[in-house]
C-alpha cells in the first residue's frame, strides 16, 4: 500500500488559464473520488469513478471542470478558464468497492488562482 | 438530503484532559458514520467507523465514538488528550445510495500544555 499520490502539490495560475491535476490511487482500489476543500470547511464532493466509469457529478462541478479515469487507474481533473473562486485544495481519495471500505486520501493539490 | 453538523468550530483542551467532539447527522436510515482527522500538511486519516452492531466503536490513537440513534449523534471521545492530537477533526456520513462521503465542516482542536 503506497498510498494515494497527487501531483502537483501546489499550483499557482493566472485567472483564465487551464490547469490539470493528477491522482494515482492505491492500485487495488476501483473507486476514485475528487473532493474540494476551502479554508475552514470540510471536503466537498465533486465526482466519483468506479473503474473508468464516472458515476456521479456534484452540482459544484461546473462545465469548466472535467474529470477522467481512462483506464480505471489514475485520474485527472481539469479546470478550464480558472476563476479566483476555484482557489482551494483539491483532494483525491480511493477505496475498495464496498460501502464498508474507508476512503484513503492523498495529500491534495493546492490551487491558487491570481 | 443527508447532512452532518459539527456544532463546535474550535475547541481548546489541556493536555491530559478528556475530549468530546460533537457530531449530529440528518439521514433517514441508519447511516454509515466516520471520523477523520487532518493534521497540518497531511491528508485525511480515518480514525474510526460505524456501520452496525455495537454502538461504541474503538479507533486508532485511543479514540472512540458512540452512535446514539435517538439523538442522531456520533460523538468522538478520548479520555486523555496528547499534544499530538492537535488537528482538525471531521465527521462524515455515507449515503449508501450515493456512495460518496458527506463531511461536516470540522472542529479544530487545540491542545494547551
């Protein structure tokens, strides 16, 4: 168990630019989640994959956000035309295919939009 | 819709004192309940979970939590707090139909020497 890996750890971008984050889950986990966390708040659910299928997207995920998990392994989260309100910590988590399985979180990617 | 409420934004306790962090949930059926801890610069770590059975569950680092259906609560406790317990604590509930955790807003714990 090497843990969930997220890259980059930090990203500073100018408003209007596109950014892409990567998440490598624990290898035997087939569920992968993206969350967003702002200062003083708990993580907010964005989207969820089971293998390569994106099964749910939150209302928070505007059309500027897109996530993929092409081969059911790593995932990418892209934000197009970034806005200052997108500044947050983006967390990735993975789990086995069971409600009883806890989520294992990565350390996150901190995005700052200037 | 399910929701999780953590009424205490910030709690300060002295090292060695007991601790109780409150969590209330709003959910029709018996939920799956979790407590996670987030230390500065680190990812969220699972402390404990409740699905069914014994309403008092034990977790890592000496933490325990009690599920009280009548009060819709799942409070986290520790008999004696250590300075290393200073962190942010999140209660979470999973909707078995949605399969995604919903988190509370968190309680920041500060430990005084």
